[in-house]
């Protein structure tokens, strides 16, 4: 995902953060949204004239299947 990707979709009329998340996979990379989500909200606010605090955060979804903690920390030795 690039800034240009975000701006292009907003210019095409996609102004819903949930839809942007689905189309661009925001929050699904290594940062899990901690870095990219505030940037996307900032771009969305600038392009739409909204205040960043007026743009709701996208819903958090848990894994479809439970993941054992061991599977998450096993790589860290």
C-alpha cells in the first residue's frame, strides 16, 4: 500500500475507513495498524475535510480459529 493508493481510492469516492481497510489490507501487515492506520486516517481527513478524531477506527476482528500462544511466540528464541 502506498500513499498514492490511498489517495486514488479516496479520489474515486471510497471514504469509508472499513472499505479502505478491506481494499488496501490496512492493519494486516507487520505493524497490525499501529503505524499505517494513523497515516491513512490523516490522509482521509485531509482529503475529505474531516477531523481525524471524527473518523472512527475500523473494527477489530479476532482470528476465525483460536491461535495458541505457543504458535505466536515460538519464533522468538
